[in-house]
């Protein structure tokens, strides 16, 4: 279980997170929604330790993430980055098998390649793409390779940062279905950042809305439409008028 | 403008430069610590050897060749004023080995390697590849910086040695082809005049300049701002800083090794 208590983060005078409280139970899929620039990615990076929060606490199964042994802590995570973040100089299969080829539990190359090919198949990519470079793939394929890399080492917790941004609706649907299938199949805890409401309904067990550095609303995805919070209603219906300023 | 305002105008950039030097020194210390800890990424090291060493050979060779030739012409023209034309082989040799070889190779490496390292790492940062490395339990310092800096440490002295030889060869070609020097005498004078400390100083300078060029490229790449502008600024600042630091280091090393 991931627990955030009064998490705060500022960049200079810009207070991005102003006291976030959130609990993500083990084995569930939490989707964080909110407008652009509301600190969703910062929140995710704070959990991973990529950005150090200024105040509050973040715990994973009761252990403070800032004091947990770093390698063991990160070994529990997989992450799909918004742009894929594939390593340009490595082939597709080397990207997928990156973690498998390094560190204490490194596998022989043939074994790692076999796992990479299996993960590529799992995300709907054929073996022939394995030896291509990321630059030779389309945006949707890069996203799927990123997804294959995120799940390659069978992590307990998977983060998805804007998994469908920049994709056409069909490819976005494919990615949403894949994420849902993989999370259910692996029994992983998932945390997704998105402002794509189709993704929210496809991926989420629970939803939390981040606005002005605070969690404004959280609850099961089934109660999202009936939420009585005007911020949530404006956001999920994409209205230009309401409590959330359109010009920020 | 008041006197205090004028002093502040000078003081601010000086303080900023000193702060930057301090951060670079800290980064160098972190690199050293990372180099002493496992794992060591051999594949990245081999790739860096190729990039820093092998692929820099053409630019280093051509620069040294033309500089050696020009140096021979200048020394001959200057030497004529004192009837000292005969010292061309000796001065070309000492000039190339002690100063021009290491400095020109260092500056060429700053232009070619520092820029490419800074741009590559800055792009990786902008596209979240550095964050991805961290989430994949890989220390970016060990994966990106250590292999490149070690490649600079080992490759650039070799490039300097090659540059020295090609530069002397440039002087030889001009001296024997255009200035009428006897081939055997030219080579004999060159070999007789050079001493071991000259060659050692050249290689030491190469190693120091190699570390500076690669370390500064990595540092500015890692410090890059956002977007294309951030990558451009990291590259530009990296090359300028590496060039200035190489020239400053050259002065210090020359003072230490040859100062009276």
C-alpha cells in the first residue's frame, strides 16, 4: 500500500503540492486526474524519489520511501513514461530487457532476449521489431515498447504517466486495454496519471482529482459521474466554465 | 553608474563563475566515487572509446598536420631574421609536443566530444531517459558519466601522441618539400632534441584535457534546462567552458612542469 500524508513540494514560489493526502491500496488501480500543470507528474516523481518532497511523508507498505534501500525499493516499480523514454542507442529488445541485463539478478543475454520477446508479444508487437531502434518505430509502437519495458521485470507497482497522450483513439484504446489486462493479470498496484476520461473509465478502480496542489475528490470510478464536487463535474465533462479557471 | 554598481557588475559574474567551478568540482568528486563502486558498464565504455577516440582521429590528424606545416613556415620566416632557419625541426618538435599538440587536440575534443556528450545527455534528460534510468535501478552517474570520462582519460593522451607525430610530420613535409631541409637531418634533429619530459608532459596534458572535455560535457548535459533551448544552451555552455578550462589547465600544467 502506498500512503501519502500532507505531501508538499514547491519550486521556488510555485507551491505545486500543498498537502496531498492519498492512499493507494495494494492490488488496485488508482488514476489521478487534473488539469495540466497541477502537479500530477511531480506527485508521481515524489513517490519514486526522482523529486524530493519538501514536507509530509510517503510510505510504501509502512516504510518511508526516502529511507528505504534504494535498489530494492526501485526494483518493486515499473514505469511507463509519457514519451516512452526509450534509450535511443539501444535496440527495442535491449530497451525491454534493460533491467534484466543489469544489476544483481542479471540474466544471460539469451534468456533476457527471450523474456523481452515474450513481453513484446504481450503488448502486441511482433518479434521483427525487436532488433529495430526506437527511432524506427511509430509513437504508438514506442508507447507499447515502453509498456513492455515497464512490465519486463514483473514489478509489484506500475506507474503510467499519460499513457495515451498523443495517440489516435484506436491506439489509445489498445493501450488502455493492455494496461487493464496487465494490471489484473499481474495483480499489480497501478497508479496512472491522465486527463483522458476514456482512459480513466478503462483503467481505474479508484480515481483522485488533484487541483491547486490538493486532492479535491477521491472515490471509486463508479461514483465519479455522481460526485457532487463542482471541480470534478467541470473536469469530467470538459466544461469551459466553472470553478476551474480555463486560463491559468 | 556608481562605483559600487560597477563593482557589482564585475562581482556578480565572478561569483557565478566561482560557484559553477565549485559545482563542477563536486560533480568531479561524485564521478570519482561512482567510478570506484561497481557496477562498471563495459559496453558503454567501449562505445565511449569509439566516440571519443577512434571517431576523433580524422579531425585531430588534419588539425595537427596543417598546424605543423604552418608552424614550420612561421619558424623559418621568423628564424631568417636572426639567421636561425636551421632550428625549424627542433622548434616544430618542441612546439608541437609541449604546447600545440595537446592544446589543439584538447580544443578539437572540446568542439567534437564535449558538444556531442552535452547534447546527447541533455536530450536524454529532456525526454525523461535519465529518470527512466533511475527507475530501472541504474545510477546515471555510473552509466553515463563514468564510461565517458574514463574514455577521455585513456583516449585523449593517445590522440595527443598521434597529433604530435602528425604535426611533426606536417613540419617535416613543409621543411623538406618547400624549405629545402635534408630529410635525414630533419628527422635526426627532431629525435635528438626531444626529451622524455617533453613527451610525458604532452601525455599528461592529454589525460587532463580528456577528463575536462568529457566531464564538462556530462555536467552540462545533466544540468540542462527544458526543451530544445535547454539542449542548445547546455551544448554551447559546455563547449565554451571546456575550452576555457582546457586553456587554463594548460597554463597551470606548463607552469608546474616547465616554470622557472
